[in-house]
C-alpha cells in the first residue's frame, strides 16, 4: 500500500496561535476545510476527541458528505461509548461514506481528563479495556449470528448488528509510547500511531510494536503512523524566522485560555514526557526535527515540528518512511492555510520521490535543515 497522509479537522477557524475560546461549530468552515484536504491529496482526517469538545462521529459524518476520498478517522475513548453502540455507529458512518471510516482508539493519557467523564481506571486497566473493546468491535462486524460476551469490562447477551461495514471490517488504529500501548497496538492494531521523535528513538518504537505483533502470533504488522507539525517556507532562513514567530506566539502570555489548553505540571502520559525529555536533550535533531514548540506546549499532543523548505521537510519525512512509516500525519499552526501549503508544496515532493523509487531511480537528498547565521538555534544544529 502506498504511503498515505493524515491531517486533522477543525470545526472553526480558531487556532493554537489565535485561539477563539467559546466559538461554536462553523458548518461552512468545516465543509471548506474538508474539501481543501480532499482536493490537496490528504488521505485521512483525524476527528479528535476531548471531554469538552465536539462529537467526532457527527462531524465525521458531515465531512464524509462533502468529500470524495478523504477518510474520517474517528478518535474514540472506550469509556465514552459502549462497544456495541460504537460498532454500529462506525458501521453507519462507513456505509454513509462509501467505506471510508477508520477508528483511532484512545485509551487515555490523563487520569484527570478521563475522570471528567467518569472513568477512574488506572493506565494498565485502560489499555486492557481497549483490547477487549477492539475485540468486541471486530466480533460485531464479523458475526452473522447473535453472540454473548462476558469479559473483564463488558458483558452482554444475544447481540447482533443488522448491518456491516461496507468491506466487512473497519481499520482500527491504536497509539501511544508505553509498553502497554505497544502490547495492545502490536497485537490488535491495523495502524499504530507515534508522535514525532528522532529517527533512532522512532526506530526503537517501531521495533517494539513489531515485536509485540510477533509475540501475538500475527503474520502481519500494524501500519506505522508518525505525526509532525511542519513549518515550511521558500527558504531555510524564512522557515526559521517563521518557526521563531510560532514559538513566540505559543510561549505568549500566561493567559487563562493558555492554561486551559496546556495545563502546567509534568504530564502524566509517557508520550508527552518523552517529548519533554527530548526537548531537554537538544532543540534540533536529525535533519529538521525541532523541539522547542513541544516544550512550549508542555508536550501536549503531537507537538514536534519539522522546519525548513519543502524540500528539506520532504527529505525528513522520507527518512521516517525509510524506517517503515506508512502513514504521515501533518498539521500546522495556521490550520487551513498550512493545509493548503502542505498540499501544494510538500505532499507532491514526497510522492514524486516515492514514484522515482518505484521507477528505480535513486533518492534525491536535500540535506539537513540549517538555521540561519546568528540564530539562537545555530549551535544546537551544529
């Protein structure tokens, strides 16, 4: 299967750089954004989940009716929706979208956030519940006859769904950076999501997922998904100037809105801690991986950047593809305009290089990103 690209969808024009707290859903913006992703060659769009946020199923269904190829990737926390109900909702979306639905299972990285919706399980139990949840989803989609289930977290009798996903099953994505995540995702995931770390650490994580897939007796492996926040411009100097502006805006005044978006204190989840440790070790890694933006947001979510010209960032993405990544998730800080820039200037370069490889031509290597002379990051890049 060819390398595919993931973005994220937004319900209005609020951004991390220019937040607009309290703004509701703007249906025209949702449609415009989704069509932009569709037109510029993205394959998936993540519909994120937060306790106080919009319902990803509803927005995913709306997006599916305004696009032709874009796949809604529904983020789903097992504590929020009973698995038989989720299986039906996903199958419904899949049929409405012509077989494009995908689901991303979120076990939960913050006990406080989970408790907002009544979930008080510990981390290991949350992952164990996710494993049972995935197994139920797949059994619902596959079973022709009613069945019972008596597990550690769910129990029901005589259930059967009256219709199936368009192709019989829906791809399931799992993500994380812990041993529990590798174990559950390696055993059960069709896709496994990682945040953007240096090449060496990413290789170790991919190996850990593959090891768990083998231990589970799988003949295949999850497709690997790696996420970045590219900052691109026509020249290296302009890209670094843009990166510094983004960083300044993220660091910004310690407003109430910022505190709500990026809670203070050491984050609980392993992935965020890894990103903060990475930022402590250095600001620029490999070709173009830049960590101060992760530190500025306290490691919240996928928050490491790739900085440089489209050629530099494309070369950096290809490094991860060479490690085994088959899906690349990219989203910016100026959501709509960055999606357009990626679609015009970044995705074509990656796909062109991959096409050259298929034709037996050597890779074009554009070298590492280098901050301009006098930049405070020049020493880190040296």
